[in-house]
C-alpha cells in the first residue's frame, strides 16, 4: 500500500485568484469605466450593448467584493 500524504486537500488550501484587494479595485475601475461609456452612448444598438456590459461589470465587482470579504482580504 502506498504512503498517504500527510495533508489532505481542501478548498481552503487552494488560493483562488482574483479575490484580493487589487482585483476588487480593478473590478471597481472597470465598472466605473463602463458606467462612463453608458453615459456617452447614443446609438440604440450600443445602448443595449452598454447595458449588458454594465450589468456584467456590476456583477463582477459584487462577486469579487463578496469573496474578498469572505476570505478576509
């Protein structure tokens, strides 16, 4: 029988990228940039695109912030 490792794998032992303070700040900057884009768009097709981008950026920021708080970053 092979020797078992002294440690056990767990989700907590794996560092998840993108959930530290720097990544939260970057997601916030992206959200604000898309918000400015939304304010300037006049073409109806681009307005729909801007809304899509804005929702995605908001969700990315929310998830990054939530996970950073959860991890205590």
